[in-house]
C-alpha cells in the first residue's frame, strides 16, 4: 500500500510540474466544463430537440446523478484524503477546490458518468465523450487538486453509476 501511495504521489508531481510557472487558463477552462452546467444544457437540449432518445437520456442522467452525488459525498467523508495542494509542501493549486477532501474526484466521476450515458445512447460520440472525460480527470491533477488515484476512483464511480442507471432505465 505504501509503494502505491508513493507511486501515486510521484506521478502527481510529474504531471503537476508540467503546469508550474505556466498559464493554465485553458486547463482551468477545460476543468470548468466538468462543473455540471454543461451536463444540464446537454440533457435539456436532447430532451427538447432529439425525439428518439432525448427524453430517456435525460431521465437516465438525472437518475444517475441522483445516485452518484450522495455516494460521492459519502466516499469523501469516509476516506477524508487531504488534497495534494493542502498536504504536499511547496505546492499551490491553480484553482480553489470546492471542498477539502480529494478522494474520489467528483469532476471525473460526473464527466465519466455523462460520457458513459452519451456513449450508450449516441455511440458515434463515444470517443469524443470519453476523451473529454479523461481530459477533465487529467486537468484536475494538472491543477493540483487531485492525485491520479482520485481520478481513477472517480472514473470507476462514474462508470458504475452510469451502468446501473442505464440497466434500470435504458
């Protein structure tokens, strides 16, 4: 376990160093696309203008987020893992985190959840959706607010909840 934590921290430092003394505005912008507003807009547009799957897409996404959010909060409170920007010496995050714990990455969980639902209902957009979700996860490490393992945990959470929601409604 100790070597896994050491590897995780080393990988974090290697990625984070890529952004030191650089303009991170594009990474911050990318990360902000995972704040949740975009998901709402996508869901509403599909519901309003896409008659084949739009309504079911919206209901699946709403159910998925209703399941994901309390589990995400529970995991944060259970693990209480400090963020790298709060725990590691001589490190300042490029953004202000929304809470003080890092595991799992909520941005990554939500982005992966959305990507999985998009991939299910609109397979031609799967590569684009999953690439975007992966970039959101990477952005959270580059910005100094998550370890790589937080992103992996967020990915697993998002995939699991999306799969469950699709199974129930899809």
